[in-house]
């Protein structure tokens, strides 16, 4: 029955468009479900915070978090992304894998653990705007949270604990030249200079590598230059995606990049806030996970845990490789197995 409840809630969410910054209707559904279980959740924008019946504000809390929103469906979907369909043991629909299955499973685990008195001091938080790192999601909620002992963030990890995740920093690099007529040997071509900058960024190796997350990676993902065919371009702009490990802060990486660029380049960071995050492998909850036969690992993808200022890890049903893909799905067995695994980990991994 509990698994059926999770499945039905997930199907309702799939049927409700909930792209980032458009989550109101889905948040309403989630809030109604929580109220129907006898709770009085706090609604802040399209974020929903719910405290355990046994919550004690004088003690650090355990945060259970996942996100409501999805990316927009791509043109390559062969199914209606908002029509939940079960075929061959799989539930198809947008957000089924990322991160609807984690969201409903964490909520069901919260209900079941909280059905009897316990000392876990649980908080459940469903956030919006995760897929765009929006100001109205976890960035708004994190400063409002009480002291958190650790956070379990629901994301598709095959129900293995991702105890570290790479951070993200997006850079705008402007390469300057001097305009001139293309028919004459004049001007300084910003595109040619940009080629050298791209090679420099591609080949640079940061000294400190992580055992869990590997090296810092920089990837040039967008370039723009030129106004017309017969004008030497005096500006080439590029976007650089930087994935940081725990050995560097984003500000430190920015300083290194800025120092290596020539004087005819300038660089600007969109934000420094999304640093690498994680939890010690010696933390009691992770030691319990290992004792259960789970395998801690490092994740290359970003989540709301990057914004949290507490020990945190990701764990949830599904496969990250299915996220943001056409014809997204979650296996019914993955959904059924998630709740008991969450409960076993939380009840025993904290000494409760």
C-alpha cells in the first residue's frame, strides 16, 4: 500500500507540468498530500518545509530534501512527457527519474519513520528551481533552515551514496582584438586569439586531484564572434563550464584562470556559490551505508546540496544517465526498493 501511494503521487506529479519557475501546481499537489497525512507544512514560494511530529527545535535536524521541478522536454520525446505510462516494469514520464522518484520515496520514508516516536529530528524539504539554481529555491531556503546535522538529498544515484559532488562555476571570457578590413593585412583577429585561449583552457591541468571526484575540468561550451564577412572581428566571447573538486574553492580556481589569461582577455564569473560539497566517509551515516553493502562514490553532477552549509550526500532511486533525456523513466522495482532502504539507513545509521 505504501509503495502504491508513492506511485500514485509520482503519476500525479508527472501529469502536472512543473518546469523550473513554473512549479506552483505541482507544489500544490505535494502540499495537499502532506496535509492529508496530518501535517501543517510551511509553504515559502513553491518550496515546502515539513517538520516531524517529534521535532525538537533545540537540537540539530536531519534534512531530507529533493526537488519538485524538471527540465523542459526536448523535441526527441517519442511519448507524451506528461502522460505517465507503465510498460515492461517501467514508469515513463518527465521527472520520473530526476527527481520525482526520489522526492516521493523520501516523503514516504518520512511518513513511515514519523508514524512512531523517534529521536531523528527530521525535516522534509521539497524545493523548486533546482534545475536552474534559481534564487527562489534552495538559495532562498538555506538561510531559513535551522542547524542541520546532515542532509540526505534525493537524486538518482542507483540508491548508492554519492558522498561528494563536483561544484560548478560558469565563466564569461572576452577576447579582445582590433578591427580592420579583411582584404588588407590589418587589425588583430579576436577569433585567432580565442583559438589560443581555448587551447590553453583545454590543456591546463590543475595540480590537486580528488580521489573521489578526479581533476577540475574546464570546458568551452559557447563562442560568439564577428559582425560580417569582410570585417576583422575585434571581440570573441566564450562561455566556460568549470567543474570543481573539493581541493579548490571556486574563487581559488577563478584566481588561477585569471592569472593565466593574457592581458587582452577579461573574465567574469556568474557566481562563486556552487562549490564542491559532500560528507566525510567516516560520518556515522556513511559508515552505516557501507555496512549495508552500499558503495560511496563521487558524483560529477550538481544538486541543491551545493548550496547547503552542512555535511550532505545524494542518494536516490534511478540512474543519473537517464536524467534530462527523452522518454525518461523509473523502474517500478527501483521505486519499491527505495523507501525501505531509506528507512533502514536513517533508523540505524544515526544510532536511533
